C-alpha cells in the first residue's frame, strides 16, 4: 500500500474523520503537548480529526473546535462556527472554559487566558506558486498565534502548521520570544511530498521582559548559585557578577517560565 494512502485508509478503519488525526497523535507521542484534563482549542478544526484525538488525550478536559465551516457534532466536544480573529469568538471561548472550570470547583484559572493548549492545522488554498503559498501559510500561522497569545494560560502550549521556506525563520524568532521552547517537527503521517512542518511551542511566557531588552535594575537578592537577583514586576532575573544593593543596566539573555537571566552591561551610579 503506498504511503500516501496508508493513513487515509487507517483513519477510515479506526473511525477518524481525517488522516491528519495521526499527525496530532505522533506530535503528542514525541512532545507531550496535551495532558489529561487540559482545556484544548483547535483553530480551523473542520472536519474534526484533531478534535477526536484531543478528546481522547484530554479525557475530561474541555475541547473546543472553531471553524468558519460547520463541524459535524462530536460527542463531548464544543464547536463554534466563527472567525478566530474576531474578539467575540475569543471571548466566547474564554467564557465557556472559565464556566466549565468554575463548575468543577477549580479555584485557579491561571495567568492570562484559561486555555491550556491551542492547536492550528490551518493551511492556505494552494495556488501552485510556492513562495505565495508559503507566505500565506505563515500569515495564517501568525493569525493563530495572535489568538493563542490571548487565550492561553501561563505555561500553555501551541502547535501550528507552516510551510517551510524563507519566511519561517522570522516566525520562529517571534515564537521564541513568546514560548520557553520552540521546535520544528515533521510527523510520519505528513505526506512525503508535502512542505508542511509543525512548530511545537511549549510554555507560554508571561514575563514582563523580552530577550535582548536592556533595562536598569536594582540587585535585591542572591540566588542559590550566588548570582545577584533583580525583581521586575514580580519576576526574578538572575544577574551573574552583580551584588546586592548595586544598580545595573542589564541585557536580558534568557527568559523561562519562572525566572530569567541577564548580563551586566554597565553599572549605574546612584545619585546622592
């Protein structure tokens, strides 16, 4: 059986709406994007293959599919026919999940939005002109990212499809500013001739700083390894080579979920 037909037939036999279901399965096997009880939103979800897998992986979590097209009903899946770039659609998603979590008695909805995982398998209508198709795929990816950043909780995960090409490098750099880890992955279920890749983004950052930013800070503490530590709006940044009480202009070198790292640029003298 040719490879291009294997997953199509497998989906038919196993009751999935799309061969793409196996892409999400393989993504999750390697990267552990969806965990038990996660709330999941699938952007561009029709016909529903990814929703079926998300429902299996999340188990009791809220699963929502959004598409401009009608999605045929799936058991224990909420579907919304709407435009994900519209504020009313995003507000509807958030209200559904927040309501479900409150009903279960969850006290903590997390920083940012209430969603644990956002998925996007969106693809442009293919024109056959690769540079145009690739640019359109990145555009759709950025649209999905804009939604994800608004509704994802702190530490949330994001999976987005893109066509590999020159525009993807800038997109990856931007994603690295928003998530703790960003990796490019090619599932076995993708067609051999396809230029699609999936970008796996884990750990949405809600830190008040960005990599490369320069800022003046006061060193107010010491870390376990003896590095000076500054606090920026409740977020700790470790600064090697600094001491408590000093003022430094620092450059942010790394941002993680719970803390970051900066390097000393120049010491700032206090005014008498």
